[in-house]
């Protein structure tokens, strides 16, 4: 279904696959939490002025 090349570096050997580091995973978690917080705030009070203040 997916090509094997999607999971490897351009310059890596065929046996070596790229894995996410703990720092990358932590960054992703923080990003998702921030988006969830912003969307929760927008969901409770959808006004243009409120939206502008968040951005």
C-alpha cells in the first residue's frame, strides 16, 4: 500500500529507517495540546473579536 521509500532517509542505507526522537514526539504533543486549547476556546465563544485576540 505505501512505498518503502516514504519511511527512509534519502541518504540512508536500505536497512536503516528514520525514527522520531523523544524531542520530536514532545514537540508534536505540545503542538496538538495548543491546537486543542485554541479550538476549545473558539468553540465556546465564536466572535470575530475573540478570534482576533487569540491570533
